[in-house]
């Protein structure tokens, strides 16, 4: 099964890291990416630029409206994602729990709908 893991961190927490702490976190993350890649679990991963660079698009009454920044009014912002292959949710959660920034924020683990025709409408 495929799982999308969304890494959330507070911008202030990241901003408060010293240069050395940031470099250590980055190195640890890149090392874990290699572990996932070498074990055959990693499909794709990317970090995102700061939420300060985001724009949110909403279409209302047929007209797009663009707002600077993330739409959600939360302290934690989406910092990146990794797409993994795992046996089941239990293994996906175990793999996500070792992602280094999980110590600073949270990792949301969501199964991927394998086929659109099986997708449920909410």
C-alpha cells in the first residue's frame, strides 16, 4: 500500500533552531531518506518552501480568489511530504515515526486511494 506522510512543524520552532541544529536536522533527514530509499519504502519526497511563500486559491461563485499564505490558521504548517510503500498502516506509522522532524512537529499518515473508481465521496 502507498501512504502519503505530511510533515508539519511550527515555523517558530524551525526559526529558533541555530544554524548548527538546522544542519544536523537536515543531515539526519537526508540520512533517513537514504534508509527509506535503500529499503524500498521511499517513492518520493520533497521539502516545501516556507508557508510564508504560499498562496491559497479558493473559487467562489465561479471566481478564483487568491490569499497570501496558507489558508489554515494554525501554528503548524506543512513543511514537506514523503510518499512511501508499506505493508499496512501499522508499518507506515512506524516508518513515519522515525522521520527526524517528527520530534519537532507531527507527521500525518494517510493511505493513498489506489484507484479513482474506488474513491469514496465525502
